């Protein structure tokens, strides 16, 4: 249930921030505003519909925000300064795991339960996300077969996701996402059977639909990590490479190139969800 934090403008190791409200959770998917960080769902043991929030300026752990309409695992989240959005994910086995296409949202400044936003174009899990102040991007994932598709929503208005384009990579699940207000960057991921991982980083221009373009490479192939960003740097933390790792890397979003070492997490871990930042591209 550990949360780590970093100062994105300066490289260095992560520091303990506090704990989630309800034990250890796989894939709690994050987003945030300038003041609050939000973490949706998660699992192990049991699938949970919990939403936690933290005050970004102070460490000390999470507080209860409300509940989701469904209890998802491997859902994916994004936000602008006002709304937080969670989409997709697996739902608990009844009797088998089911992947869903739902999109839910909250108003970050006020606690409460999620409301329905719309639907993805198809069921999806293990996707990466990023956002500008107006658009939210969902990149790749598993449906349950791994996919290349990129979709978007207009954050201020409810509605179904619309096709944006395709990744430069083959169909992949569990990549990591980051963005400025204009550019989205997606790093790593895991291909379909026999599940090799990739070090490829690609990017999109959020305001214009189209296919992703090669950006550079991670220092090593990995997936199932956590992405976050301010308006200048994208950071990619933890994940499987192929064993769980404590590595944090960064890129300069406005310029293409390979990732560089940033520092280390407090402990090696994988099966992370999207991170949360108080100065990301959606703010």
C-alpha cells in the first residue's frame, strides 16, 4: 500500500509519501489536479471499487473519496484540472474475468461516487493514458487480445470514445503514458503470447488525430510500470523488466530521444497503475 513521490524537475530517488486506505492493491490507477491526487480501484485480495485521494502538497497517506460504479482491476485513469476519468479494466470473475468498456468520472475538488461518462469503442484493460486540458487519450491495451488502437474523449463533455489512430508498436498491453499539454508519450509495453516486452517509446500530438511516431527507447524493455509527467518531463517508474524493478527513467517531452536515468523507487515493484502529478499536461 506504499505511495512514493518525486520532484519531477530534479532527478533523484523517490521518497515515501504514505499509504493507501485499504491494504496492498495491484493496479490502482491514478490521476490528479493541482491540489489532489486520485487513485481508482485495484485488487489483491478481491476487486475493489474504492477511490482514494491525497493532498499533493503534504505527505501522510490517502483519504476515502467515494466509490466506483464497478470494481475494476487494470482500469486506466486520466484527468484535466477539474475532472478525473477512469475507463475499462477487468471485473471480478463470475465465474470468469470480464473486460469492460465503461468510462466513469468524478469532479476532483469534491468527494463522492463516480458517474457514468460513456463507453470505449471496445472492451479494454492494461491501457496507457495521458491528457491535455481538453482531451483524454487511451493508448493500446488488451481486449483481451493486445491492440494498437488509440482513442480519445473530450473531458468536459460525456460521451463515447472516438478513434484517434494507432501506436507505432505492434499490439501491446501495459505501456506507460505521460504528456505535456500538446504531446502524449507512451513507453514500453508487453506484446501478446509469448509476452515479450518492448523498450519502444512513441508519441502523438494530442490536438490532431493520427498514428503515433517513434520517439526513442527506454534503457531496457519493460511493462506494467507507472507513468506521470509535468509539462516538460515524462517519468516512467517501476514495472517488469522482466522481473520487478525500482528504476525511474525520464524523457523531455518536447524533444525526441532515449530515456535517461532519474533515480529509484523506495522498493522494486510492478503491477503499478498510472501515477498522479500536480502539474501534468491536462492542467
